[in-house]
C-alpha cells in the first residue's frame, strides 16, 4: 500500500477520529473540520504531528482569482445622453394639483425650492452664478440659481390650489408673469425680459419678467384656468394683471383707458394693459375657486386678528 493509502487518525479537541482514508481526509480539510495545526498519526509515524507538516500539499491552496472590481453606483450625470425623454404631467387630486416630471436618462431645469420629492437615481447640480448674474438676479428679484436635475426617475413639485400648465415651445419665445416659471427642458433658454419703465411700474406686470426661448417643454404656474387669445395684427386690452404669458412678438404697453383725464375719472377705468401685434396671450381671468376662498378667508382672518388686537 502506498503512503497516501495508509489509514490516518486525527485528534480534534482531544477526541480521536479514524481511521480515515486519504479521500476522507481531503473532504474533512475542505469542510474545515480539521486544520493544518490539527494533530494526526498514521502507521510508521513515531509521534502525532500537525496535518500541515505531514500533508503540506493538501494545504497549498491554489491562488485565488482576482475578485472583479465592485461596480460603482452609476452616476446619472455621467450617463446622461442628449435626447433623453422628459415627460411632464399634472396630477389632479380634485383638491390640489401637483406636477410630475419623468426623466429617462435626461435633464430638466427646476426653479429653486420647487421640488417636493423625487425617486430614482437623480442628481441635482446647482452651480453658483457669476457675480454679474448674481447681482442681476438680486436687482430683478429673480432666482439666482436654477438647479439641473439629471438621471432617470420621477420628480414631483410642490402641490398647489392654483393651476399648472405646460407650454410646448417650437423655436419661439414667450414672456411669463413674474414668479410663474417652474421648470423646463435644458434645450430651453431661460432669461429675463425688460418691460418699458412706465409699463413695468404701472401695469402690474413688473419691470422684469421671465423669458423662455427655443424648443421644448416649459412648466408654469397660473392663478386660474387659462384662456388662449390669438391676435393677428390686433390688440387686446386687459384691466388687471392676469395675463400669465404672452409671445415675445407682441408689443406690451400700459395706457389710459380713455383719452381724457375727466373721462378716465367718470368711466371708473384708469390704466389698462394693452397687447398689440400678432401672437398669443394666455389669460387667467377667473382665479381658481380654492385660491379665491383662501384669499377671502385670509382677509376675514386678518380682520378678526386686527379686532382681537385692538380689543386686547
């Protein structure tokens, strides 16, 4: 019988096991029932010796293959490819409305502070503007930073009792009411539109408004349902600041409702907003009923608070 075929005995924790065949010993080693320092004995040995000394070849493990590198979590910004889909929709609960923006390996620009919650591997990049842009934003009271959301997933914006609407630009430019802009695709350029001094001061629209240009989707806020007015070499006169958006091709000015000062006084109409030319105006002439209730309730609450303070 050759040496490897001899019967082997092992001592584990003071207890003797055997006889074991050569094959049995290999199995025990694989199952870690015995270790290299476990004492063993077989015929011809003068004393018990460690297995690793008697059978060193059984403990010479083959070199382990190099483990593959652990895959890092994908960086949505790095994987972004131009042309990824951006879907915008309005979730209507019956009481309030909430925008939902779905990204598919794409990007979207969102007004700072407008995000409610999001899901999926999406990164937010909010780069600091240059000093010139920062000072300009401070002067115009516009947001200095508009974060870019990149990746795949869903972004939900803050719910409101008012209305949300979506513009689909096709190589055109629109002027939005101040504070109306919420989000747009990155292929849309967001800038500032400066109204004439008199129009900005007396028209209720403000001296500066947000301008969006190019092609892509734009999400914006309005106080109520929109009415679309198409003008073709025509004019639209609005008594109030409820023109939410207009094409930049239209001329906007603030004028007296009547020619004479006395006529303005007797008619009850003062200054009106006038839009001339060819283009589109989006009006919100009737606020959302919930917005109206909030305004009315807010007025009553303020009045009661004032009375309470005076009586106290």
